[in-house]
C-alpha cells in the first residue's frame, strides 16, 4: 500500500528508483483521479475539490492521492447504503456499486489478499443478509474523509 515518510523535501530517496511525492503532487494526483473517476458517486455527493494536504515535510509514495479518491468513493456508497438500507431500490443500487469497489485501484493495486475477498465475502455478504455491523464499523473510518456525514 502506498505510504508516507519524512524526508528532506528532495522528492526522492537515495536507495530506491521510485520517486516520492511532495504534498502538492499528492494533491494533484488526487485531483486527477477524482476528475476522471470511472464510477459515479451517489446523488448529493461530489468529490471534494481537494484533499487534506500531507504535512510539509512528508514525502509520499505515488498512489496516495488515488487511494484517497477511492476511499471517498467507497465511503460515499457505504453511507448511501447505511442511510437507505430500508429503501430496497436505493440499497440495491448502493450494494451494486459497493461490489464494484473490488475494481478500484486501491483494491487491485494496493491491497493484498485476503483484503478484496474479505470485502465481498464477509463485509458485503453480511450486509446483504441484513447485518450492517461490519459495514457500519468500516464506515467509522470514513469520518476522517472530507464531507462524510455522521450516521445516527
């Protein structure tokens, strides 16, 4: 999974050929991903214009901005399902999109097994059976994502 580290601000690390990103580049990576996101957001949601900028002296691996956009999308659809699970049509639409989260860059590129399988075989499977416990627990981490509503 992409990560962050402190650094001297040079943008690279001597012992690796991979370039690390300075905070403005991470934000630009997020903006590019959000602008070209392959899946829709629920009604009344839109990607924030920017993401919280990492601390000035932190260098991040490429992908952090992409993961933030993926996480926002996931959180928006989790909120949609949790808030509307009694509405059969809206809940079904939200669940269909949540199942597609396995296609996200985060799941495909940065999360190792059994993460993707746990998402569909445990979290979503239990929600489909009427138990929102795991999905609600995962949504608890969405409070750090800009614009995510608290759940009652």
